[in-house]
C-alpha cells in the first residue's frame, strides 16, 4: 500500500526515483496491490519505440468493469458512484449508487449482446452528458466491445468519418440533447451521418428531450424498453491486458482524425493511480470534472479513473452560462464539490463576468482545483486561485494528451509547491526530456526545447486504428527512441516544466525562439483585453514577425485603437522583451476554436500571411463564422 497515495514532497521524490530506476518493479507493485485480476501477468513490460510496440502486463487477464464496479459492491454498494446534474437546475439531480450503476451497466451490456455485439466489435457512442453515456462505455467494456465515443457536438460528416474509419456496427445515441436554453436534435445528425455508413446495423436511442424523431424500423430501437427487459446481471468478458478498450479520435488540426487506441490493463492502472494522487481523492469526497466524456479528459477522469478508485464523480449535462454565469459555482455549492477540474478557456470566460455570480455561492468545500487542455495564462491562474480557491486550494495545472491516456506533468496538490503557468514536475513513472533541433537532448535546467518522453508509461496509446505507420511517423520518428509530444516546454532553475505550446506555435523572430503563450499572457494582462492569439508571418528582415489577434473586453471600447496597440506592445516589451513586440494587431470579436476550446492557429497563420485561398477543413470549428469576419478585417 506504501506508494499508492503520495502525501509529501520527500515521498514524491523518493517514489519518483524508484519508479524511474526500476519501472517494472514499481508498476508491478501498484498493479498487484490495487486492482483485481483474473490472471496475473507473465511480463510487466516489453517495448520497442522503433517498431513501435509497447506491452504492459502481458498475459494478465481482467475486466476493467470488475475493477470499476463489482469489487466495490461489498464495501461501497450504497455509495454514490455518479451524481448527475441536469442541464436544467430545476430538474432533480440523480445519485446513482455503485450497485445501481453495476445493474445499469449489466443491463446495457446484455442489450448489446442481444444485438450481436461481440468482443472486439466497435460501438460508436454519440450521446450528450447523461448517465447513459457512462453506462454505455462501461457496458462495452463489460463485453469486450471497443467503444468509440464521438463528441455530440460534432457534425454528421465528422461522425460518419469516425464511424467508417473504425467500422462501427452499432451506434448508441439519443433523440436530442439539452445545452443551456437550446436543444439539439442529435438523431437527425445521426440519420444524416448513417446515409454514408453502410456498416451500421443498429441504432439504440435514449429518450432525453422527447422531441419527435424518425425511426428506421429495421435499424433503430428505443433503448429504455430493451433495458427494462434485459437481465440485470452480465458475466464480464475476460480480456487480455493488451486488448483494446477504446478508440478515441483526436481533434486533428491537419489531416484525417487519428483514432488513438488505448488498451485495457495499463490504461486502468495509470488512470486510477494518477486520479488518486493528482486530485488527492479521499473516500467521501465529491469530485467534478467539467469536461465532456467525448474527450480523453472525460474518459480518464470522469469515468475510468474515478470509478476504479470507488469515487463519487459528478456528470454535468449543461453549460457554464445557463441559467446564468453562476452555474458552475451553484453546482459546486449544491453538491459540496471537493475537487474541481476544468479548462483555462472556461476560466477565462467566467473571469470576464461579474464577480457577484461567484460571490453569491459557498465554495468552501473545494480542496483542489485542476486545469487542463491548454497552457493556463498567468491572469487566469490568479483569478482561479484568488476567487475560486480563495488562495486555499492548490491549482493542479495538468499537462497530458489524448495519446498519453493520463496526466503526465502536474503538481500533486498539498505536495508540490505550485508556480503560476507551470505544470511543474513529471508524475511518478514519467521521464520527460527536452530535445533541440538537432535531435540532441538538452540537459540541465533553465533550458527549453521539444518535449519528448523517453520511457513508456502504462497508458500510452498503442497505435492509430488501422494505421500503425502513421502512429510511428507521428510520434516516434522525429527523435530516435523517444515519444515526441509535439509540444515545446521549458525547464526552469528548479526543474519545473512549463509547457509553451505546440512546437508549431513556436515562432522564430530574428533568430529568437518565441513561444506564443508568454506573449499572449502579457497581452492579456492589459486591462482592456479579454483574450488574444499570436502567430508568425513571413518578414523580410526578421524571418518571421508577429501578428496578434486581440479580443477586447468591451466590444465598443471607445479608446483610440492606435493607442491601445501602443499600450499592448509596451506591455509585451515589459513582460517578454522588445523582440516580442507585435508588428500587426487586429482587433477581433472572436477566435476560431476547435470544439475542445483550442485556438486553431493554422487558420490565423494563413490569414496573417495573406494566404486565404485554401484554409483547409474548418468544419470542426466551434465558430466557423468568425473566420470570414477576421479575413474581412485583416491588416
Ligand atoms: C488532455 C488534453 C493535448 C494538447 C497538448 C498540449 C495541450 C493540454 C495542457 C496543455 C499546456 C496544459 N488532451 N495541453 N494540457 N498545454 N498546459 N496543462 O487536452 O489531446 O486534447 O490535447 O493540449 O498542447 O499536446 S488533447
């Protein structure tokens, strides 16, 4: 039991050293003591980053749902596993116990079996944030089917592409979804997608909004009557450690989406262990991650990680702005949330609103605040720390990726002293390195480079579905014997990491390497600025120059634009240096964002370079309409 729960800094360093000196022995002990196995592994780890091939706990047999559900029944049967907070605050929240969740998963698993779904088959899940979504993931895992969740904000085209790429034979969806004051007819989107998906034999439909929908008699069925009739127990399929658990597509700023494949045992061990430590979860805590289960954050830290620890995990159906901008704070107060995990984009949006929304609520239950998805800028970090955490809840700035399966670089709250904008130290078992352009490792501190990981960890994605060559080329060829993250990072004097953004966001101006994040931070500190993004564009003398897109807090900001530009550049000069001054500053009303809240710099770069003839695929944007507006006003 010794190393499962890290409680102080000395212990972190000691366990970290142990995990690096002898990874096999370390992970074997964690796996042995904290999970239930049908058969023990023959070999803890075999790997070859050249092929690449990575296997953890080979030979072991297990079912992840026995670890997330069955084993908790004797001790936590009546404990709440999932709190469901509906979109409409007037609708009652649901508390689903471990016993009830087990039964619901078994029933859905039996329905899938009745529809001919077998071990290894792919099932597409296209659902809003309702309990059936978590149940569907676990039901697939129960019978060894591979789930492929597609975020229910994606278009029919994106859905069809993903269904076909992994050849799903069944789709689980709902009539519609509620999002704030709106409702979306999901089934219409599915119907349209399936016109191009001949491999789908069945669609199971959850009734959520009650909207009238079309049902194809031979293909579509309402789920609830089938669940009611299904048997309430279902024997778990015994899986190999390396059997695929799920496929999850990465948003992919270029090319077709990549179906990252995660396997069973290593993913379970790593997500459970990180969840316990990164959120310092204790038995009666209520944990809330605001991500959608359509993203990796939801898979690992709403469903699998929390449930493997017997935790209470909150699922929120709605949006932060409905019925008003106090909704997050209302939910925290109502359910006495102890750990709150959200994204910088949400924090910045809420920080723009009146503080009264927040001050009305009692947030004293909070113990840990989390951030994920993009670099958190200094201003947002302080706002989060001061107003949400009241300087009493450590912020864990967690860096990781769809491909890594679990959190990789992060503080451990109450253990690692935090520094704003720093993800701080590698988690136990993670061996980050910084590489330079000549593929040499950059040793020592106060350096920056490209972030790679030089040793496998249990939850690394094993391949890209149907395209192992692309997996190798994307992650393992840039640097020999390394996993390349695609991110840049710096390591400061004490060895803390700060993620500076995708390396394709690094802009070299007059021979100086400039990361976008620190420059954007300093722009955002200007009192009139809400958000900004900078990109490089070709420049005769400097090689590249900087182009800034700036959103003002007040659209009708009356001050002279030229003056504002001067002030922004003054701000940058003070915070980063004169080299980072912007050549052009365009005031915009929005930035093109992916549905997971990431700025699509590729588009901004093209506009800045006056090269808008081919902007590539903009269909995955949250706000495609902003693109033309920015083009029309480009400088
Ligand atoms: C979990 C998730 C991965 C990319 C990653 C980074 C960026 C994520 C942070 C971050 C700075 C962070 N998976 N990123 N977390 N950058 N600090 N704490 O977001 O596959 O959707 O995105 O997101 O660039 O490579 S993801």
